């Protein structure tokens, strides 16, 4: 029994040793391949660099040869088989092979010439990651023959590449590659976090709020609403574009078919800043009026909203007029009159407000007129008739003010003024109205 146990132990031991030998052999093969790939990439780089220095390299050669070299060096880096002492050198080679095509494509962009924008972005990511890898994996040496100054230069190069991600985003947007454009904008906005080696020295030349604004517009154009929402809080801080940002944010809810979210967003925005959102106040008042028409007065949306706006901005004409409309539709003419009267105090030449003030009195006069025959005694009928006449008379100065606001458009006011003149025994004035009609 002991012999069998010993034999099994020996078998297991031999198997483990053989496995280790296989692993070591595979590793040596990977290391040899990586070394060969790195050497091939170096050879390609030296050859194309020589032609560039001699000014005999064509743009096509530069792009083709650098892509070949990149393929080799990236295989070596991805293999994880390079010696740690070789990583700095490998990343440097990768960065150098990316730099030549990068500069070539930048020149095309400056001259408004066509170039491969997709490769520009891919190559840019390779280059910045390679610069980072070189900086992280190269030991700093000081002194006259040291590399400290060189590495500072590479760090500066890495910092300067941040703005190129903005270029890449714009190139991708123009090609309607919205996901890649947003990815590039995000890298630009978080460049110092992605590449901490540069400290806070990302040379973007533009504040993050403006980049977020561009990203928001790009997401909106691509109908990528979730990503648009993600950029909103920062984009809205870019004051020059804040109005457009809010408009697109609101419209996006309607495009998504979410009118409830649209109303909630517009409600919050307008109550917070009523003076700069008059158009939205008008739209939301219209939305609440329509919704109450469908859902019934029990929806109770319009009045609380306009009261909120008035509390924030007592001189808000739209909210005051909306309040008047609310009460007028409910035939609460006294309350409606007060709201419309407030509108005339805010804007003296507001035709609709003056006209509605007169109409409130006119409607009350009609109500009294209709009630005359229902009265039981002659005294009650006489009192009701006098009250109607009084209300028609009170309507006249408001209709006349409306007339002054739109003197060339008698169709708007002449009929009701004529009726009021007739009701108050001003036949001559009534006849003048007839002539205008």
C-alpha cells in the first residue's frame, strides 16, 4: 500500500514539474516574440524617421509605416511579456510612432483638408496612453546626462494633447459618430484625472462648462437623451449657452413623448427664473389650460402655477393674464377683472387686458339683463335693469382704452362698444360704432 501511495506522489510531482516546464517554455516563447515585435517596430520607426528627416517620405508612407510599427509594438505591449525594464522604452516607441501620423492629420485639419477622422481619434488615444506609459515606466535620472528634462517635456506633450480630444470630438460629431464624440468630450473634461501625471496642467484652453455645453448639444443632435441629461448640470453653467440648453432640454422631453416630465422641468425652471423664461411660462400656461380642459377643473394646475410665478415675480404679465383667464373661464368675473386690471398696470398699452376688463363688466351686465324677467316684482326688475345698465357703463372706459390700443382694428372692439353705448342710452356713439362696422 505504501508503494502505491509513493508511486502516486511521484507521478503527481512529475506532472507538476512538466507543467511548470511547459509554462516556462510558453513564457520564453512569448518573451522572444515580444522582443522580436519590439525590434521590428524599432526598425520601422528608424526607417521612416530617416526618410522624414531627408524629406523624402510621402504622407501615405508615413501613415502606412507608422501603422505597421504600431501594430508590432502594441502586440508586444499587450503580451505582458516584455521585461519591466523595457516598458518605458516600448511605450516611448509607441508614442513616437503615433506622433508622426498625428502631426500629419493635424496639418490637414488646419488646412481644412480631408483626412481619416476615425484614425485620428484612435491614434490620439494610443499616443496619450503611450506617453503616460513612458512617463510612468521610465526611471528619472538627474544631472547633465540625465533624462529629467526630457521627461518633463514628455509630460508637457501629454498635457498639450488634452485639447486634441476636443478636436477629435468635433471631428466625430461632424461625421455623426455621436458616441465617440461624447467619449472624446468626456476624456477632455476629465483629462487631468485620466492622466494624473500632468497634475492640473491640462492645456485645454477652454473651461469645462463650455466643453459640457458642446457635449450636451452633440448628445441632443444624436438623440442620446441619457447622455444629454448627464452633461446638463455642468453645461447649464456656461452662461452664454444656458438659454439654448434649457430650450433643448425641454424639447427633448416632448421628443421622448414624456409630456409630464416636460411640464415638471418647465414648471421648476420658470418658477426659479421667471424673468428669463417668458416663452416657457406661456407654453406651460397653455399646457395646463389644455390639460384642465381634458381632465376637468379638478386637475387644479393653472391657478397654483401662476400664483407661484406671481409670488416670484409680481410684475409677470403672462402669469397675471393667465390668472385672469382662469377666473374668467369659471365665470368668476370680479376675480378675473382684478387680475386683468393688474395687467394694465404692468403694461398700459396691452389691448387684450383692457378688452378683458371691459368684457368682465359686460358679461356681468348680460347676466343681470338675463335675470330681469325672472324677478317677481316690478321693483326688483327695475333694480336689476339699473344694475345691468351700470355694469355696461362700467365696461365702456375699458373698451375705449382697448380701442386706443388698436385704433385701426375696429372689428376687435366696435361691436361691444356699440352694445354698451346702446345699453347706456348713448345713441350717437352707438351709431358711430355702426359706421366703423
